[in-house]
C-alpha cells in the first residue's frame, strides 16, 4: 500500500471513532481522512474540535442507511480503505428499540459493502474494508474460558445479533465477491469522550452530581475493560498489517465484576473530589437487572499480540484515573452531550427500575 491514501472512517464523531480519527490524522499526514457520520445522539463533532481544521481531514454528514447518500459519498471520493465503526452501540437501547440497530448495523453495513464493491470494480489491489465489531457476538461466558477467534457466534441481545449479522455479511462479501476485508472483535472500551449512557461515564457523571449509581442485578456480571486508545492503536495496526479474510480479537485481559469496578471508581472519585473515603459508595443502588443480561465476556487477544506485538496498558486503575480526570476537566462537554434528549432517555431507562 502506498503512503497516499483516501480512507473513509464511518462513525468518526462517536466515542471510539473520534480516537481513531485523531490517531490516523496525526500518524498519517499523507492520508486524506474522510469522516462519514450521521450525528445521532451519540455522534458529537466536539470530540474532534482539536483536529477538524487539519488539511487532511473532511467531514461528511451521511446516514449509512441511505443508499443514495452512501453511493454519492463513493462518487465524491475514491477510497482506498474503509474503517467501519458507525453503529448503534448501546445494548439497553437495543432492548427498548431494536429497529434502528437492524437499519444501521445491518443495512448500513450492506450499503457500504455494495458501494465499495461497485467503486472498486474487482480491482482490489491496495484496498481494504475493515469492519469494527464487538466481543458480544460470541454471547455469554460462564465463570471459565475466553473468547478466541474460533469461538462460535451466539449473540444474545438485539445489539449483538445485529453486529453478528454485519460480521457475517462482511465475511460473505469477502468469500463470495473477493472484497478484501478484515474484522476485529473488541471487548468493552472506556476512556474520554464516551457517551454517559455506558456504565463508566454514567457512573462518573452520577457520582459527580451525587445521584444514585445504578448497578444492574447483583453487580456480578463481568466485563473485560480496554482503554480506548489501546483499541485505536490495535485498529491502526490491523488496518495496516492485518491479513485480509482474517479476524482479530482485541481485549484488555482485564476482567472486572461490575460492583468491584464501581467501588474502585467511587474510591477514585472520593480522592479527586476531596470527599471522605466511602462517601461516593453510599450512592450505589441495586436496580432491576437488564433482560437477558450476558454474565461474562473475556477476550483472548494472543493472536494480535503475537502477530503484531500489540499490548494494552497494564494498569487499569491508572486508565480509570485518567478517564475520571478527563470527565472532571471537561464538564462543559458532559453538560453539552446530556443537554438534549439525555434527560428523557435517563428517565425512561431508570425510573421504576
Ligand atoms: P458510539 O455510539 O459512541 O458512536 C457511534 C457513531 O456512529 C456515532 O458518531 C453516530 O453518530 C454514528 N452513527 C450511528 N448511526 C449512524 C448511521 N446510520 N449513519 C452514519 N453514522 C451513524 O459507538 P462506539 O462505542 O464508538 O462504537 C464504535 C464501534 O465500535 C461500533 O461499531 C461498536 O459496535 C464497536 N465496539 C464498541 C465497543 C465499546 O465498548 N464501545 C466495543 C467493541 C466494539
Ligand atoms: P455497558 O457499559 O452498557 O456495556 P455492555 O452492556 O455493552 O457490556 O454495561 C457494562 C456492564 O454494566 C453491563 O454488565 C451492564 C452494567 N450496567 C449497570 O450495572 N448499570 C448501568 O447503569 C449500566 C449502563 C450498565
């Protein structure tokens, strides 16, 4: 692949996408980076305000469900690579309203695959369709074991089912039409710029405002947490060195029971806010469990580590502390993202739970 490329990044105004865009803009000044995003409630151009004046960056407001808009995008630019992150990403929303997940995650992905096929006209040299997926496609683990690249798909929520479906479509287009594609499946991300509907920023926001911190069920569910910049670094490596047709698992090797994670977060928040030790923990409130709540996710990322020398940051507490510091230093960002429909969403999700 040569050093001048035009790369489409979908969903670049979202949490992970904004970190990927920033990394690509800085690391590859010869690339033209095109961010295509619909700007749903989760998309926020403020996430990119430090780089949006760069010469090698363009923003296009595109809904990937809109086939005509997608084909217009591919007529305007001649893409060498696509990093596809745009998605509806929150499990709780997929339970109350699955349709958007089917539209964006499945139809949106097919629209991009078709547009890429059409634009590349079977000349695939130097081209790549990189699909970003989740470990949730593998379903739920018991107390033992880890997901590997060979684990059979067994999605349990409308979100994970829609992502599994899009993964299958990407593989089918690779197999049937020869479109060069790679997929990565990553564990739960945390870090700056995450919308406060997900556990960690929601808890930080509530602790900051002395509001109850909702823990689903008994707080026994386990997630494998990865710092978002480690995910962006893995995406960079896989985009440049991944073998087409392959899948790579990405994970933090960092399993935490929700309740233990929330207690650690409370401890950090007490310190940062100058509260007495134990004050924030008093906000923990057990609420009704999520329907079909997956018990445990854990990723075996040894393939990526061996093949590309990738490693996540070793210290979770340090990553969490950096994250807390970012949210406390960016209260304006937080106020802006929660000023719209967030209040309504929060009430509908948590009142009566
Ligand atoms: P996010 O919800 O923060 O951002 C999603 C972005 O996609 C937003 O900017 C939104 O405006 C955009 N978008 C949504 N629908 C669109 C549409 N129809 N057309 C164009 N743009 C649209 O999500 P995230 O957490 O940054 O996740 C990004 C990707 O990574 C997703 O594909 C997700 O499945 C995957 N992933 C996320 C995690 C995680 O922990 N957050 C873990 C593994 C994989
Ligand atoms: P979440 O951040 O929604 O990610 P995912 O469901 O994709 O793993 O949730 C992480 C874990 O935290 C999950 O087990 C559900 C739980 N959770 C709570 O206990 N309370 C909350 O308010 C939220 C949003 C999540």
